[in-house]
C-alpha cells in the first residue's frame, strides 16, 4: 500500500479512534477527490468522527468481552455442577443441633493434631472456631446459612491423599490458633472482617484443587516453592471465584452493603492469593525488611504481607507438628506427588550423586530441601512477629534433624550393599 501511495501520489489522512485518552484503533482516509490535499476542516471532521467511532469500537470490545466471559462461565458452571454434591438437610440438622461441646483439650495449641477430632464432628469444630471468635455475630451472618456454606465448601474439595478437606481443616485450625492464642482480634491488631477473611481463605484456598500438574517446578532459584503452587496462581484465582459464588448461593453476602462487600472481596482476594507459595518466595526479602523495620502493620499497604505470612505458615503447619504426625503426612504427600516415581522435573533441583538410586532416599532429600528453603524461613519470620510460635520453629528443626538422620542411615545401608 505504501508503495502505491508513493508512486501514485495519493493523499491520505490518518486519525485515532479514541475514548478516555486511550487509542482503540486508527482510521485512514485516502485520495480526496475534490482537492489535492486535506484541509483543516477535514481534520476537524475526522477528529469528531474518531471520537464517535472510538465509542462504538469500545462498546463492541466490551460486548465481546462480556459475551466471552458469559460463555466461559456457562462452561465452568457445566463442569462444576456436573460433579457438585448437594448439601443434605440431615447433615445441616446434625451440625446445627449437635449437643457435644467441641472445646477439645489443647485445641488452642500449635501442636494440636486436628485429625484427632472425629471425622463426623470436624464440621462442628469448624463452626465452633468461627463462633468462639464471635465472628458470626460481628459479621451479622445467619448461623444456618453459614453451616450450609461450610458443608458446601467441604463437598467442593476433591479427594487426594494430602490436599483435600483434611488439609483445609488443618490450615483453618492453625490460623484460628494464631488468632486465639495471640489475641490479635481482642487487641484490635486485625478487624473482625480481616479475621473472618483469614479463616475463609484458610478453608477455601484450594477448593476444587485438581491435583499436581507440574510438581516441583522452581519459582525462584532452586527453591521448591511451587509444590503447592501453579503458574499465575490459577488454583487460587479459581478458589476465589468459587468461594464468592458459594457465599452468594448461601445468601451470606446478601446482607452486606456495597461498600462493605467491596472491602470484603478485596481482602479475601488478597489473602487467598497471598497463600500461593510462589508469591511468598517472590516477596520473602521485602517481607523480612518490613519486619526488621517494624513497618509490617504500621503501613496499611503492608498489611497484606502480614496476612500472607500468617496464612502461608498455616498452610505449612503440617511440617511443624510432632514427628509421628509429619511422618504419616509425608507418606501422603509422596503418594500424591510421586504416585509412580519421582518425575524428571525434580532432577536438577538437587544434585543427586550417581549412587543415590534409592527412590525413598530421593524423596527424603526433597522433603529436607523443602523444609530448609520454605518452611524454616517462613516460620522464622513468624516467630519474629509472634514470639510464642517458637515451638513451631523448634519442631521444624527437630523434624529436619530426624529426616537427616534417616537419610544418613539409608546412605550407609546403600554403601554396605554396594561393598
């Protein structure tokens, strides 16, 4: 076209299609018939035309986006509802009318094992945690509606050996223990809305998790931060979407005014995204600097990092439990991520020597590396903010020493076999 314009000496006028200062396209007018050049009046007319066409193009793009979003949502609804399990009225009545006191001994203890609560009563224990913090009353939430929401969340968790409802329940218990034991709600360190969002994030952060697709791909250096992560926080974004939908279906969010609902959604969004270990690894140095400078809570923009740290440690809380429990959880983790054999993507993260052909030994090395690079630094930062969590760091160190001892024994046994 440029070749023809040059050689045929055509005249041309280009003008942008704009709206709100943003260019959505460019229009070109060629070959004015009544004159050899475009006049200033032509330019003014084209500017007006550009604004009109800019509005039309903008509306066309918005319409297309809305249509695509609607089609995508219908497709998601089809797949989600296909396997959706409805809440039974008998389940709702059982939780609502349960007469058993669920203030279990040592419940507010970092070393408490949530799986020790009978399975049929863990939903009652969930409700107890929210009611013990008086969050339902402070948030103005109907008790029966919230029970229905909790049951729906449980039903939306897939069955895996490690990630699933049990892991969500463990994460919820740990963040509840932090809030209760450290009195951060009573001392007004956090608001009731922030506290409620933290508990929801712990409970829903891996809802409808579909299993590991790219296990142990590093997010930064040689870390194993993406063990529970996915590129672009896909799992977390989906969990946010499903959580908001269930809140609407349970009519929990209906009583919130628009301003409060916006604040609630922004908090919930930030907290669930903050539980992506990829984000935690990326922000770790900034987080340490904020803590050292004591700006983690004083600056409003930094509060999301504070919530992210508390929730990340809650997500990793299995690693700070007594060794007997971690040993059983380690088996579940390996069953989920290495159900056949350690994948080729794991190689290169740790330098294995040629003699380390024992798969069990490789799994132990990966667990040690994960605890050293992710768990220990996270709980060290938590201990700086909340000194009474020192038992968690001590437990992680003991568990790492136990794993290292098991590693040495396996290596020694392997050497004896080769000789």
